[in-house]
C-alpha cells in the first residue's frame, strides 16, 4: 500500500494570551497488543516475511509445513506437486487465498502451492475454520480451512517516489532464481508495482535406493524445471477514502514429473507444461458510519499439457491437454447497528468451464452460487460468530447426462471468552459444517467418472485454550495455544471397484481426533540482541470407519502420522542473524492397511541459516546462506518419492 502519515494534536484549555512556542518533553508510551491468534474464535497461525527470510524457508510449501494442523504432501523434486490439507480432511477442503481472493481448480480440486515463490510474499496465515473478519467472501466461509497468501505492497516514505529490489538465489542441483520488484508512486493516492522471477533447476539430486537388504546410490531424474512468473499491481485511494486494488498475474512452467522409484526403476518420461493467468480487483468502501462494502471480480485461465512416453500406449505416447476458465464475482455488505453487534451478507457467483481432449469431451460448464449470512456479537470479554452458508450448483454438458443440481445449507458457529479481565487467557470453541463438490475429474474422467456423486461432507469440532503474557517489561512475550479437535467425513469420494472397472463412489467414512499445541516467544538479550522461539506439535488419530469388520476398519489413514512437530530459534544480533529450524514427522503408512511393508519411516529435517544486512549509501544489501537437511537424512513424504538430502542455498538482495 502507499503510506501516508497524519499527525494529531491535543491541548488543554488555557486562559492566557502567551503565544510563545514551547517544546514539550518527549513521552514514550508502551502498550501490549494481544495477537489475533490468541483472541480469535478459531485457530489461526501467521508467518511474517522477515521470519520466513531469516529462517531460510525456500518456498511457500516449506513455510506451510511449520503450521500446526497442516499435512503437506510433497512428491519430491523441484517439479513435484505440493498440496496442503487441514487436519487430514484432504486438500479439496482447503482454500488457498491470494491477496483476499481464492484460487480455484475445478478440474482437480486441489491447488499446487509449490508454484508460489516467497520473493513477493509479505505474510502467510493459516486458519482452521474461517477468519473472524465479517467482510470475508462466501468462498472463504465455504472451506474447512484457509491458507491466505498476502503479497507485498509499495511502502515508500514521503521523499521517495520509487523502490527497486533485485535478488538472485542459487543453490544445489543447478538451482538459479533471479527476481526483481519495482514500485512507483504515480500520485498522492496511487501506487503501482511490477515484478518478475525465473526459476531453473536440474533437480538431479542423489538418493539412496533401498530394496530389502540391498542399497544402491542413485540420482533423481526428470525432476528439472523452468518457470517464469510476472505480476503487476495497481493501488488507488479515492477522495471518499474508498480503496481499489487491481492485480494481473502470469505463470508458466515446463517441468519433468519425477515418477515413483519402485524396485530398481527410477525412470520417468512424464512432462508437464502449464500456464496460469488471472486478473482480479478488490474494492473496499465505508458507505457510512454503520455500513461498509467489499466487492471482488476475477477472471482466471489455466492451460496444461501432459505428455507421457511409454510403450504401453497405442502410439507410444499419451498427450492430454486441458483448458479451464473461471468468471467470478463477489460482494459483501456489512452493517453495524450496535458497537458490539455486526452483520454481513456475502454473495459469490462463479462460472467454470473445462475443455479437454480426454475421453468423449463432455466440456462441462458449472454455475455456482454461494450466499453467506454472518453475525458477530462481541460484548466486553465474550465473542460469538455464526454463519449460515447456502450453496447452489448446476452443471451442463456438451455431451452425456448432466448431474442433478445441488443445494445445501452449512452452518458454522464459533466463540471465545476471556477468562480473566486483565489477562490474555481465552477459551474458544468452534463447530463448522462444510462439504466439497465433486471435481470435474471425479465426475467425467474416462471410465472412472460418476455423475451421480454426492458432495463430500465434513464436520469440524474444536475446543481450545490460549494464553499470552508480556515479559521483560513488555519488550518480550510468551504465547501458548492448545486445541483439541474432532473431525468426521461422510460420503467420502473414493475410487471403488465396480463389476469390470473402477468407479468413483461415495463410500468412505473417516474419524479424525487430535490435539494441536503451539508456542511462540520473544526475549530481549540486550539493547540490540533478541531471541525468538516458535514450536508446534500435533498428535492425531485419523481412522477409516467405513465398513466395520473390514481389514481397513479403524486403520490409520494413509500418509497420516500420529506425531508431527516443528520448532525454530532465531537470534538477532547487530552483526549477523542466525536461524535454526527442525521439522520432525513420525512413522506413517502408504496404504489403508497398516502393515509393516507399507510403513514409511519417521524423519527429522534440520535447517540452519545466517544473514547480514549492509547499508551502503542509499542501498541496502542483504546476504544470506542456508543449509537444509543438515544431517543429510534420506526420507520420503510420499512412498517411492525420495526427498533431497543436504542442500545449500545462497542469496543476495539489493534494495534501492
């Protein structure tokens, strides 16, 4: 955003004609603000840009792994897909929001967060449920959890009309990533920015292949990537103090898809070309003292081409091409009749299309309407938020039978209470009902599709206790949260064997229980030195209860560890900033049967980083070096997809 400063003055009434100027003695006022994740009714965690940089996180996926309650699936390699799931409800139930507007993929239903760079990210916020902000769109209310990516906005002082940042990063396995960002003030109330980046990597990292008692040293192949990103932003504030922001973003990549390494066969010839473009705008206006408005528009287009070369295909080659378009409009009106009571009504409308060369080309068109009525009640120490979400969806096909229209009401209620008047000690509770629509792949893909699928239903329950305390004369703090949760999923969409072929069907039932713990603290060591600490730990039991008596009954879900945790230490000094972080994951199973042959071993990944800033004339130079997987541990997140061992990364950033 463009930054303007205003000064406010106050004085006591004095009966005197003396007009001599007097310099008043400076007074420093210190206060302590309770973080929103402590006072909020629903669990929320946040990472700021400075923390992500100083701890050496290399990507959005790497940073998201540090949040309690997340399950990030990483298929390895620079080009491998990376998705995030809220408390094991599945990636389809998790919304990814980019600068306040959600990203969609109606074909597959899940977002690859590996495509997002951290170069222009200002903060990451992960919320289980939805935010307490009543002005959210209906789409934000419709998901079990939200990963909100906020990008940087121009922040220039009064004497400066532009800002330029140049960065280059390089590291193991042929990685090179240059980027730039240029911001310009176009007027007193208008700013603009443009940015771009390029990523190249060979991805041919070594790994240890274990097959029974035999071990061989291999190299990952077909894991290369070339990716380009460009983005332009415009921000303007009108005379009536309303604001508008507009964004156009483009992404293109050509990557190899590293396949599963089974037995002694590491060969993969799969390639993926994908292109994504979207343009979006957000308008915010305070209509009166009691009324406010937010409106959103978005158009997005995505194209991908998948090629697999193999003798199993009729012509020795399989080529799939897909094109998606989305037209999206949203408006939220907020009303505040009382100081402690607010109401909002959000309406979202979207049209999604898919064109593909696969199968009989049904070319589906989906119309979706989401309506969310939200009430916010906040008298003194008590906070209560309730939402009723109505969904209507209709589809039309160029060929074949269209599925029936879908209608559903989904309630959400959450509350928090401050237990002690002068202390940040809160208890909170949440109940949220959500569902996920069948994707185009679920409905129409080859012979697997089933147009009779029902939406997959999920129920979330959460009870938590949060505490925050200032330390060391309010220059430090300690914050703790503990949340116990219970989730269940009904009508889970799974591939189920039919008479002759597999079909998508509503078959699965899942129960998920767990506890999330988080800790954050800051302690001043001296006037110019401080220590920051964060930690998160999850213990969970996620079991299949679909069919009592079956061999899968009450088995832990695939890729779901019972124990998962992470921690970080960050030391700020006048000379260098030092960071250390660890991610630890317990054993898991790759299949629904919890047998030894399907077990995936536990792992720990350690990262250390060092950075230093230099002020040279009007420039800021920042140098950083990071060593990831310090112990060179061989591990897998997805079975047969080995992760890289020890890797290094160095970067240089110049800001003018």
